[in-house]
């Protein structure tokens, strides 16, 4: 009721001052953020590359709004981490209990999903989950995505690509550490030629398909997270313009909170599954179970 009252006062004030927005809104009245972050500080390159020239990443070297908000999210996580470390006492307080419950929940989930050996990757799993979660939820904060200075980090596909590459490097390193050089036999395997040329060729083709699917995971991780968060921003922007009264948008904000949590969890969970797949000997039962969980996610 308080929110409805404030909305009513806002509409009345806008009507009396003559700044009531257009309704139905035109395309110019709906602000939709770009697919990538907007540069705030240009560090180098051409601001407007000449047409017909060679397009290069060096044409635009800048500090974008999504980088700024990424640093803000990292600063929040850093402050919470330092505060949690300093708050550790023999008799836990409320803050310590909350942090311990969160860490224990992550550990229990990882143990159930991949066994005790994957718990060592808690820093990676927890960081990816918490960073993506706060970045996703930043999209519903007022002015974020509506002003050029602020942008939800995960609504910029560059951020999600960086997260996907980080996970990719980690689970490849985990596989090499566990299986040694033999880990690469999943992609390049000539042992099939011992059983005949046909079997050898088939194994080479299967290895190439496996390699392609491994690289394709980077794209799926990136697009799944980016599409949901950027699409959510578009939905909120359009609904806010069409419904006019912000209270009517509140249920959709709740939906975005839920989607932001689910997408952060799915992203971190898939990276965890890829670690499990990398650690498993291929063709084993555990490998098949992990593949089934990956398709289900």
C-alpha cells in the first residue's frame, strides 16, 4: 500500500508539473541497453573507425560501464570476504553463522554432485556463483541499465565470455592434473588403428567431435547467461514504459530475482559438471552420469 501511495503521488506530481510521459510510449520512450557495454573512458583507438577499413579490437580500447559495475561487484564480494574472515570467533555471531551456512551449503552440494575430490574447487565454484548472482541482481537496481554509467555486468556478453573462459581453463587444468598427458587422448587417439583402419578413423572423427563440443561449451555458457539477463532488462524496460505505474512491475522484478538466481546457479553448476567430466576416466559410469546431468541442466 505504501508503494502504491508513493506511485500515486509520483503520477500526480508528474501530471501537475507537465512532465507526464507519453502513453502509449513510442520507441524513443523505451530505453534498451546495448548488447555490449558502452565506453566511459576511451583509452585509445578511433572513436569512429573509417568505413571500409579493417575492423580490429584496437579500434576501440576503452573502459566500459560493464567493467565499472564488475569492479563494484568484486569490491562488494571482497569487503564481505574480508569482513567474514575477521569476524571468525569461537562463539559465532549472526554474520559468521550466515557465512558458514552459505559455505557449508555450497560444500554439501559439491560433494553430492561430484564427490569429495571436487570440494577443492570450492573457491572457483563459489566465486563464479556469487559474482554471477550479484551481477544478475544488479539489473533490477534502479538506474542500472537506464543510465549510461551503470550496466549489469552479465548483460554484457564480454563479461560472460570472460567467466566462461575462466571456467574452461580451470576444468581443462583439472583434467590434465588428474590424468596427465593421457587427458588429451579424448580428442587425439590413434590406438584404434591397432584394431583396424576403420576403427582408427572412427576414433579420430569421434575425438574431433568431442573437441568441437568442448569448445562449443564456451559459447553455450556465454549465451545462456547473457541472453537471460539482457532479455530480462528489455522486458523490465518495456513493461515499465507500458504499465507506467512501477508497482505493476514489482511481480516481474520478483521473477527477475528468481531467474537471476537460477542462471547464476546453472552457470556455476555446469562448470562444476565439466570439472567432474574432466576428472573422470572417459567411458566410465561416472562419465555417463555427469553427461546426463549436463544435458538435464
